[in-house]
C-alpha cells in the first residue's frame, strides 16, 4: 500500500513537471514570437547588449550586462560559426527572418533568449516561494496556481515584450518572498539586482515602508536603517545608470499622456468590462480574511497605473508585472474558498 502510494506521488510529480516545462516553454515561445522582442526598434537586442539602445530602455541594464559579458567571453570565430550555422539551417534561418532578428548577431540573440528563459523559470520558483510564505495549503493547489500564473502571462504581453520583463517578474517576486520572511540580508541582495534591472524596484521599498511600519517584531531603529539602506541603494544605482547612458539617444522618460487620455475615454466591448469585473470580484472576495501583506502590496497598483498613464501606454498590461503575483495570490485565495479547498494564512 505504501509502495503504491509512493509510486502514485512520484508519477504525479513527473507528470506535473512535464506539464510545467511544456507550459513554460510554450509561454516563452509566445513572448518571443508574437508580439516578440523586436517590435520596438529603440530596444533591439544587439543594441541593448552593447549598451547603445535608446533611453529609457537602456536603463534596464542587468540582463543586457550579463549577456554582454557572456558574449565577450565567446571567441569571435565561434560567434561567426554560430551565425553561419544559423544562416545555413533550414529551421533556424526562417525563425530569425520571421522575427526580424539579425543572423549576424545570432550569438547575442541565443544568449539573451537563454537568460530570458532562465528568468521565467526563476519567476516560477520565486512565486511558489512567495505562495508558501503566506499560505498553508495542499501541494496540488500550489501546483495548480503556479501553473496558472505562467499560463496567464500571455495576457500581459501586448503590444510587445522586452528582454528584461521576465527578470522583473523574477526579482520583484523574490523580493516580496524574502521580505515577508524577514530575510533581510537576502532581501537586500535581491534588491540590488532588482534595481539594476528596473527602476520600479522602488515599489518594493514602498511595500516595506507601509507593511513594517510600527511592526512589533521589528525594532524601530532596524526599520529605519533598512528603509534608509534601500533608498540609498536605489538612488546610488539609479544615478550611476543615468550617468552611464547620458549620451545615448532618447530621453529620461517618454511622455504618452495625450495618447492615453484619448484611450481612456474610448468605448470598449462589453466583454472587456465583464472580464475586469470578474477579476475585481476575485480580488476583493473574502477581503477581510486575506493577508494584510497582499492587501497593502496591492497599493502599488496605483503608482503603476499613474506611471502608465503619463509615461507608458495605459493599455500596455506588461506595465503591471510588479503587481501581477500579488493579484494572482489574492485571486487564488478567493478561488480556494469558493471551491472549498483547505487553505490557511500563515501571516496576518
């Protein structure tokens, strides 16, 4: 009986891992195919890797920097061979042509794609880590939600995907997970890399400042010190990056307020409103029972929306990546309660 149970559990894990690999790879392929990473000519891969892309895209320097160091470690003859093999391949050449990727920079694209794929897997594991830090429930429900959080990503891809998007998901979610566990050294370590990846990392500091204010388990002196350290790290890194790329084409930010105001007053199909209504219901259902950390974390939705209206595209849902894991966990608790899945909150 014990042997049968072990075999069943082992078979389930293998099957789940297979489905997760399949789903993650499928979602990744969608991201780099349609709409792809070449849509915005201001941030094409070779220019990002070699630090000559337009601002503000070049400010998201972490993944391009890592890719650059890997590329420079590959002998030039090897990079030329990789380009030739790609050009002569009846499978790879059409892929590059369809996505408007320059075969001359084949090595750069391969390295960036591998880093993006690794970041997507990093997001999977950091999300599970975040989930386990807040809730106690069955392993299968965690598996189901982890699969759902991956399959839901293509809804946020439009109108394009940037090479640092999955790294943003990975590091921001890991930052939330380490914060809720109060692993401050690890949190600050993640925070540094997250700041190098995207300036929206300062929203982690906002969540920290709100959630741990007057926290009984955290001394006031420690709270203030951690807050000041985060602010100092962010300002130092942001200033350094701004100065590093001060001569790049582009501007500090892009303004799209006029375009977005037009879109805000534009009527949309009723199905769109119904979808948002359903999502809103799942977020607020059993609101009083949900972890305070998630409810306070949801507050970053406001600055993200304001930033999207002024400096981004209001209908560009990828601008909400930072709040995505928080929304999914709020919805997951609602679904668990509706379906009578046993779920307990670890932290209030």
